[in-house]
C-alpha cells in the first residue's frame, strides 16, 4: 500500500468521530501511523504470524489519561447545569 493509500485508509478508519480501532498493520504501517499520530496509544494484541508480516494493534488516538483536564471540566459543567435545572424546576 502506498503512503497516500495508507493515509486515506487511516482517515477512513478514524472518520466520523471514531478515535479507537483495532487494525492489522505491518511494521512500516505502524511506523507511519506513529508519525502521523504521535500521541496515539498503541497496544499490540497479537504476534506477527502471517505471510504479510502484520499483527493486530489497538489504536487509540485520544487516550483518556491525556484528556483528564477536559473530562473534569465537562463533569463540572454537567454538575453546574444539573443544579441550574433543579433550581429552575423548583421556581
């Protein structure tokens, strides 16, 4: 697969808000993925055991530990809105 085709494959794999996929990749494809998405969390789930020298990997483009601040702010906003809604219901 050419570099252009591989980039298209990744764009399609992670389109429409999808940030987690399990993909079967070669060493070269894995290196290209890491270059395109340096903060991605990659976990190998199988050993290389086929003629194409590919293995399965869990790919997460938005690991939770890197977004804790964002998650906390969303939770705080959610609590604030719940309190506000409760106040409005009691009026």
